[in-house]
């Protein structure tokens, strides 16, 4: 959950969500905020080396592996070197919370397999960074950025990681995040965690990456990996993707298993791709999806999934597409509106039929009910997750986490507190009428009377709006400063949402969002790819000290 989506009002999960072990805490080997600030203040952009792997796609890497131009090990060594040069020194983006200590030995085994048996598929040997709330049963930690979980190990891989390993993906490391996926405080700063410190936006180092998948966004944007994975409850994939100039996919809840992912809300949580191109996102989505008997949402009888989403990619995919413009999500910044208006012109020129505009009554009416649902589900879901965490953890409930934070407030709460944890702890069971009524309201307004109704009325293939505003100045005193965004409707409905780079405001990336009915990822990918191929506006970051207000 990104801080900007903390309800109450869509303007606020940034203003309302706003709206080692302790002898081992000192041994956490990640740069402190002061170190990162010092490094960023002294580095020269000339120190950032260029290579033929900058902006490279998964297809290009696969072709290089097949031809012998690259080995899995040489690719992994390149990214590890770049992480050391850019993430841990130089501009000190601080997006990677931990490198996989076994990465190079795994790379060697993948090289051996490639030579003897051939590639498992399009992702064989491709390095990925995953968010630090996704379980891996290996020599890495899974902590959601909290010191409370250091030293306790999950007993098995999350289903997502199991799928990735089966596809031959090289898990290079874990990324930093807004601690507990930004569900701890009403005044949090996105991209900060007690374990990892602060992640910075590579387009302007004094600005925020958004959250909660901050590290995945900054890492993929900075070419520290080929592809990355984030998680979202409301905005936590699409917002950092938008602010970091990426393609991000928040899938339909149930397309990708939630088993083994530290939870907020089982009604809204999902993992998804964060990549530099639509095609890479499509490839990754196909590998991640799957039916998992430990997650009943993946066994939905209406579930429509594909192992290969690239077959839907069409440069002429906008021709004849009917797209509804959701104007209620416009108007929070004139420069953003300008970018999106130009994008709408592209859609029209490429043959899309725009219905401008469509009204969705749910917008702005589910803030309180969404928060109620999350508060109930957080307490229940965290208890269930921690009970199955495995040996070594002393945390068994949300109450335990609250007590840990209080005991270690200097390390865990130097800038903001745990107001939402405390509120969640006061909730009752999932049988409470208050929870049941709030969930029913959310689904009725966002699904039947919301997205489903408007798309059926106008025979639409997708809805479109700005994803978010430009990156704001990081403020550890007052927390995030969120202007507006369009993540809530699809998030509360549990429906798919894709953001694609659309332009820039003062050199800061702006994304455009396409979202629609459940299980329509294939349709949205076709539209997103058509837009991307018609525009190709993504530019890699320049690691500026501050935004260039002359552009």
C-alpha cells in the first residue's frame, strides 16, 4: 500500500495511510540515511558508467545468452557491480536491501543447464529483483523492511518465487520498500524502512519514489536488474512505476498467488511486474501467474489466465479499441493534464474510440470502507502469516509487532509512528458486521455499480486516466505530499491496472493508466503495448541532485 493511497479520500492513503536481531540491528549492512546523503552530495554523474546492458530487454538478454555473447554469470556480475557503483555509492539510490549471496553459484548452474539442455523459456537466466515482503526459503531475509523479522526464515518459497525459479529466473536480491508495505503509519514517508533506510528517486535524488514498491521501482529504472517485482494493495505497483518511468501491472486478485507474501488485505493484495517495457511485463506476468491450492482466489472459476501474454501484444492494438476517459481523476495538476491530453490524442490517432468522459460514482465514496476492510484484514492476515512463518520468529501477531516497535522505537520509529497498526489491533474478527458491510459496499460500488457497469454501458475495452502526479520532495518530517492518482478504483475492486510511461513534467516521469474488468490483462496489455509503441517516451534517469526546472 502506498502512502498516497491511505484513505480517507483518494488524495489521502498518503495523507491518511497519510491521506543479526536486536543485537543484530547494529550489524545490518545497509547504508544509513546520512551515508546516502553524503554519497549523493559528492558523486559525479561522470562516475556512472554506461554499458550495452543499459535499458536491455529480456528478449535481448535471452538472444545474447543463446548466441554466447553473454553468460548468466556475466550478466549477474554486471548487475552486482552496478548495484555497488550506483545503489550503494555514487548517487546511492539505496533500492536494494539485500543481494542474494548465492546469486553467482546459481548463475553458474543456469549456465550449465543452458549449455546442456537449452533454455527453460524466455526468462532463463534473467536477473530479477523482488520486493522484501515476498518469501524466499534461501539465504536471504524476508522482512517487509522491519527489524522485527530479521533472523527468522520462511519455511518455503512463496508461490511467486516457486514459479520464477521454475522459469529459470535468477533471483538477484531483494528490494527496499515502505516498511510493512506502508500500512504502519498515517504519516509515513514512502520508501523508508527501519531495516533498509530511504530509497531515492533516480530522476531527482531529493524526490520520492512513491511506495510501497519503492525499491523495485528505483532499481528497475536505474538498470540494476533486467526486471523487478512489486506488490500492491492500492497503488503500490502502479504509483512507483509511474514515478520511476516504468511499466507496472497490478493484476486481477487471484491471477497471481498471494501465498508467502506478507499481507495487508487479502481482498486487494497482489504481486505484479515492474519493468521498462510492456513486453517484458507481459513475459514476466505469464511466468508469475498460476493456480495455487494455498490461495483460493487463484481457483476462481471465472479466472482467465495465460502462460504467454506476449501473444496479445500488437503495435496496432489501439485500432478500434473503445476506451472510457475517467475525468474525475484529472485536474490535480495542469502539467499532468497536458501530458495525458497529448496521450489521448495519440490514442485517437492510432484508431482508438474514446468515450470522453465516463462517470463512475464510486470514486471518492469508498475511502472509509476501504480502510475499514484493510484494518480488519491486516490483523487477521498478519496473524495467519506469522503463525506459518517458521522457526526463529518471535513475532506471532500484530500485537507482537507493535510491542517490538515500541521497544525499539529509536530504530523503527525515528520519523513516524504506528497509528494504523494500533487501529488495526483494535478491530474484531472477520465475522464482524462492520467488516462484512464495508467489504460488501466496496465490491458493490467498485465492481457491479462501478467498473462493470460503466464498461458494459459503453461497451468499453478499458478505462484511462493519469496514474499519478510527478515525484514529490521527500519529507521525513511531514511525510508524503500526494497530489492525486487513479489507483483506488481497480485496487478496491481487485481488477487489473497497467501503467505505461506517458511523458515528463520538469524531467519527472508521468504514467498513463489503463484498467478494466476482472481477468482482462490480455486486453489491457494489447492497448498498453499499442500506446507504448506509438510513443516510446521512456528515458533512463540522469541521477540529478534535484529536478531540472528548465525542461
